[in-house]
C-alpha cells in the first residue's frame, strides 16, 4: 500500500529482465548489470526530484551490499548505514535489509537490525518477482519503512541527531 | 523452537545448542549435529545442501527426511529450493502471524506441490482481525499453538517412517474453532522453480513405467490345519444376556463411539444384606474374632 508519491517514483524505475539468482554462474553477472542500471537510474531520478536519499554498492560478485541512507526530519539530516546479503532464492525472495544501528530500538525490526517488510512489502515483491530488483526494494521496502519509523524513533528520543551530519538548507 | 524448550539457565546459547542440550538429556541415544547459521546466504546454503546429501545415519548417505520448523518465508523457500534440487522428501510446518492457526505439509518433489507451486496457504481464521492485532506489533506468538503443530508434525513423521495410519499431505489447525482441515495439492506444471518442474517430469516418467497393480481386498478366514479336539469359538455371554446388559446408544457423530453402555433396567438381582441390630463396634469386634 504505497502512497501516490512512492507509486509514481516506482513506476519510473526500469524493470529487470534476467531471471537469475547468485547461484546461476552464467546469468548472474547479467542480472547484476541490470541491478546496477536500475539503481543508477533510480538515484538519478531521486536527485532530479531533490529527494536523493541513499547510496548502495556491492562486493565483486554482487552477493553482499552495503551503503548509507539518510532521512531529513525537521531540517536535520539523519544518516544510517545499511547492509544486506543476496539470498540464494533471489529474485524470487527479496533480500532482508538491515540497519544495524537501529537494532533493538523498534518492534518493527528483527534481531540484527533486519527491517520488518512482511506487511507492506513481501506480497508486493512476490507478485512482481523477478522483474523487481534492488531499486524496487529500496523504493518500496526500505523507503516507506524509514518514513514511518524514523520520525517515531526521533520523537521517542531513541534516535538523536549527530553533530556534523549537516542540515537541510 | 525457542518457545518450546528454551529455559532460563540456557540464556546465551543459540537455539540449536539449547535444543541439543535439552533433547540429549531426554534421550542420550540420539545423535545430533548442530549448525547455527542463516541458510539463505550462498556459503551456508552450499553447506546445508551438503549435509542433506551426506549427513544421513551413515555419513556419506543422504538423510531420510527433512523437517522445516523455521519461522520465515525466505528460509522456507531456501529449504524448498534445496529439496527440489536434491529430490529430497521433506515436511514443512508453521504457525501463522496471529498465532491462532498452523499447519504441516508433506512435500515430495515432483509428486506433490512444492512450497513455491502456489502462494503461501492460509488456514482461514473466521475472526475479525481487529480483535487480534495490536498497534505497533507485527507478529503474535502462542507456545500452545506451536505445541499442537509440533505434535501433529511428529505424529505425521512417525506414520511416514513406521508406515502406519494415513500420512497427511496437508493438515491445518484452526485454534479458534478447533478445525483440522486436510487436503492434497498436486504439483504446479508452471512452478517458478525449474527443479520442481524437472522433478515433475521425472515423476511422470516413473509413474508411466510402473506396472498397474490391482488392489484386491481379501478377508482372510482364520483356519487351522487341524482341529483334533473340535474346539469352537463361542461367546461367553448369550445374545439375550448381551441385549439385557446394553443400554441405549447416545446419538454420536461419525468417528466417536462409547466404550460401553449402561442399561436402564436394574440388572443386578439377588439377595441383599439383612437388617441387623448390631452396632458398628459389634460388627468390628465380630470381624476381629474370625
């Protein structure tokens, strides 16, 4: 159940063509290229819409991804590291995105900082696999989660602004 | 798993370690091998498939059966992928997010539906979700529901391994209404998992090659070679006596009956004790003198 803005943003992200997971030696590199293509396009679109909110990069074989995401709340910028592994059943199952710094601070998270995507994301991914990729995971999975949880955590004092993180002009 | 056996003195141990300790105390003759890792990552998945292929009773042989007792969709899909690829028979089990329903499922790659053949099944709850959901919490948990599901899973395993009773392909449990639906689901020829499709082809080939066996039920008459003494089997109680001793049968649904019935007429006949002037103490003294 994404809102209008999210749905519009997602519709601009190109869909992926190759149905291959990390165990498929021949086709995985092709899928990896398509992932990067979609992610680059998505980040460019975000920048153009003045809503640049994450960066991602992977190891050489594309099985482990790390990056940062940030969230602007009341003119202050909050930054978080994120990470995930590509599961063997990808792209039929989505990776479990983890924000380790927030581990234990919210009920909407599993041990290790894995973001709970069951309600709002898992059925959506199941219906659109394998055409959805990591860009869609960011847009429909992590994005909405941050939008709901971060303001709540800030309000409860569980997340505080770190000096030097910069504020929004 | 942790709700069924983890005890406070085991705090700090991983689930599988605590499980091994508890189970080893119950039966030291069982051999255990524990691994605590996320099976969805590339490295661990390869090791996981290895252990299925070679970790049987005799090292180097495959296991006989895999039981899935995990709590998330991704892990189940990983197990499904491994078993489809290896042609490994397994049983999947689970409890719903609202903790008031659960199920077990027997999966034979190629013959029955695999876990990816259809979207996840849900045992219909027939309840208003609003009475169950709490704000800000994703999942509920009831060790009682889990205990019931664990029980029916192991029961199904015993029937499968020891060949008695009817092994259920799918058995659901609706805790709210105490409803246990059963069913079978055929494999989906358009399953997303290509190994499932491959197993289906192989199964069809094997079925075509199998000779058709006529199942004829014969009632065997118990006959002995000789009966030198002319022994006959006769009921100790006559038909008339049997009738008199039976009462009315209560109206019961199919599958339930009574152990015995109680007749309406008083069948106990005979002399009763006499009236006596003796006191209790007198009778006790009389007994002691005997």
